[in-house]
């Protein structure tokens, strides 16, 4: 595997700039940009609709019960709000670039809004899977009252797992520090909420029963275990799926148009190539370049501006 610990555990990978901007606007695979935009638009609307419904339902319930609005005290709502923000921002960026500007992203440096998207993706994807695991193992009481529970505690993770394989954005091992900080922030919030006498929607003196800080040992075990065991496990899962995605990209015949690519020239130098895929290369050189960039990154070979010039002049016999 080309993704190695030596490559990942470098200081620059703690930040959000060591990648190509187009990886956040295109799929890893050979699907049309129109199809990819529809995929992103569907999920942005899906998440936004369920988030709005969750807030509205909670507001109505607490209005009749006379309780203060407590929607924001729950980790599942924090995480689903972040996932919705990530999905909507991702869709907005892609629609702006390909629908409004009607051009591909050719910048070399990653822009600030893509860094925000990358951070939200790290938060949203890790927390979605963790929330799903914690809810169904520690919180679920055996009764599903509405489909909202399924949408925000199950389908959220289904979306994440599918999207990890579809997007072209990288996953960095060192980015694990950000979900851990997020988990510690929520743990501190639940503790302070308990200290100041906060209650849940049922007027119980805790947000979640496993996080009842009146039982300090139990609450510490659950919270710190979730942060320092659960979060790393989930992030390693996400990184493993990312590594598998790159492995499939490099080795699968359906993803590489040429059976043998010369890394010096970028041209086919042997092996069988599909004529239909070769014809596609003539009309989609940017996507062909994406495949090479991913492969070269994994083999620690830098991609220079010569590659860009080369692909601008690619013919049907290239890639």
C-alpha cells in the first residue's frame, strides 16, 4: 500500500493544505460531474430537511411541556448539525464552481473555504459513526418513536460510509486530534451542565444516563473511553477505507484507462486498454490527471506543472 505511516506522520499533515483543491470538487471515480452534483444536492437537502424537522419537533414538544429548549444539549444533535453543514457547504462549493462559474478548479493552493470543508468533513464523518455506535449500544431503550431516530442515528452513518468511497478528498491520520478535541469539548460541556443543575428533556439530572456525573467513575469511564478509544477507532476506520479507495483506484481496470502508464510521459506504453475508455480520455483529460496525481502521491513522486501541460495536449492515444 502506498499510504504509509512515514508519509502520514509528518507535521504538514496536521494542517489542511497538503492536497490539490480539485479533490474536493470531483468524485474519485469516473462518473459525470452532473451525476456527482445531483448526489451532493440530494444529501444536502436530505440532511437539512431532517435537521429542520428535528429542531421543529423539539421546539413543539418543549413548548407544550413548559421546558426550556434543550435541543443543543445532545451530542447527536451537535454531530448531525455539523454533518448537515458539511454536506450543504460541499454542495454549495461544487454548484458555484460548475454551475455558476462553469469551470473546473485549477488552482494549485487550497482555498480557505476548502479548509473549512475539510475540517467539517473530519468532524462530521467521525462523529456520525461514533454517535451511531454509542446510541445503539448505550442509549437506545428498545423503542423507535419516529423515523427521525433512524435518520439521525443510522442513515447518517450509511451516508458517511458511502461518501468516503465516493469523494476524492484525502483523510489524514494526524487530523485525529480535531475529533478528539471535539469530544473533550462535549465532555466538558456535559460536566459543567451537571454542575450547574442542568437536566434533560425528562427533567432527569443528566443529558444521557451513561453520562450521569453523580456517578463520577462510571461517567469518566464512558466519556474518556469514547474520546480516547472510540474516536481513534472511528478515525482509523475512516483512514482505512480511504486507503482501500486509493488501492482500488490504482489496481482496478475499471478505474485506470491504460493498463500500463509511463510515469515520465503519462502515456500508455503497454498492456491492453479499452478503446472506449481511451476515447473518454480525449474528452476528459482532467479526470485522467486526477488518477495519476493520486497514484503519484501514494508513491511519493511530486507532480509538477509539466503534468498539467502534458495533459492539456493529451490525445486519444494518451492514458
